[in-house]
C-alpha cells in the first residue's frame, strides 16, 4: 500500500510538472513604483532564468512560443509588457521613458521574483534596453541575445556617419513629432501598424497588440521611447560605458532588415571583448515571425552549450 501511494504521488507530481511547464501565467509584478503585466512560464524555483523583452509595436505576447519551449527545457521565464505597454505602467511625460529607467524596470522585476542573475533576450527596443541593462547591471546578466539591434555604440556611430542608416531611420524622426504620429498610426484601425510585423503575426497576437494600442495613452507612451532616446544614442552609449563589452553575446540580425542596416550590425564586433557571435539570417527585422525555428535553435544552443562562452568567434 505504501509503495502504491508513493508511486501515485510521483505520478501526479510528474503530471503537475509537465502541466506547469506547458502553461503560461499572467502575473502583475510591482517594480520601480509601477505594476507590470508579465507572462511567466516554468518553475520559479529553477536556478536558470531567462528574461525576454519585446519591441515596438508588439507586446510580450510575441514570446509565447519561446516561453513554452524554454520552460520545457527547464528554464524559468519572465516576459514583461514593458513600460507604456502594461496598463498600470504608463506614467505621463517623455522624461519617464529614458532608457535608464526602462533598464531599471527589468532589474526590479527580476528582484521582485527573487531572481539575482539571469540570461537576457531582447528584440528591437527590447534589445536596446538589454544593451543598457548589460551596461548598468553587468553583474546580474549571465548572457545576452539581442535580436536586430546591435551594440548601441555601433548604432550611434551609424546614425551619425552612415547615410544609408539615416535614411533607414527616417521613421524614427517622424516619431519625434508631437501628436501627429499617434493620429496617423491609429487611423483606419491601425492600418500603418498592420503594415509592420502585424501582417506576419497570428490572429491572437494581433488581438493582443490591438488591445495594447487601443488603450488610452498607450501608443503615445510607447512612442516616447523614440522621443526620449533615439536622438541621444551617442550620449546614452557613452553614459553606459559599454565600449568594452564582456558578457557572452549572440547577436542575431536579418540581412533584409529595413530599419537597422549592415554598417551598424557588422561593426558591432569591435566593441565586444568577451565571447561574441554574429549570426545573419535571411530575414527582415521581424525575426521571430519569419524565422522562429532558426531563432529558437540559436537561442537554445546559446543557453545550453556553455563551452561556446569560452570561445572568441
């Protein structure tokens, strides 16, 4: 009887752990004086944590398949809807969207969950914030996988010196205007946003993104990322002191990216002093939507093969 009871306990524990790994939970996490809506997956007791940061114009929903994959591999994952995207994390004013505050948000989200060190993954603005986190809090980052956005010093240099990159960044200068970008992007049921990654997204993702940007002041808050930070990229990179970057990093870039060009992406390596890999995919800026299986394969190899961290590629 005791043996049977023991076996039943083991069976139900296994069943529960499988179910736990296969589910995504929505949590509210208090950090930096704000409340962030976060997707979490995996066992919070795991000593292997990955935090995933989304970009514009998306939300943490973009990471759902990645969260499930990593949870099944034994990782604990946190994907927050960032400042401006979370309904209860939309402070008024451009000043509240500086990249230093965005970075601090993530560190304090981790702290609120009892996480001291973690692997970091980010796309678009999530990648830019990731570079800032690595610069300000290097002791808490085990490794970094930025998607699409290169080292911020390389980006700043390209914005200043590369005519092609300035042309590609014309949209970011449009976003500097007050009010008008919000009007244009909301017109005709988000027609302009649907021309970005939304047309590549699943119906559930589009519904989630529309839910974010339909909320009062959400789009304005998210555009403040550009208004506060874009034209100050050189100063930001200098303040972060990340020109000697030692955190193990795998940078993934799409060669058909129309927002971030080859000059910045290829020159990023000169700022990397630690283990670094630069991987180019036949894709646009929207790497997860177009090359999900390849990105997942690269991410798993990055996380699960510690030997590559000792190499300088």
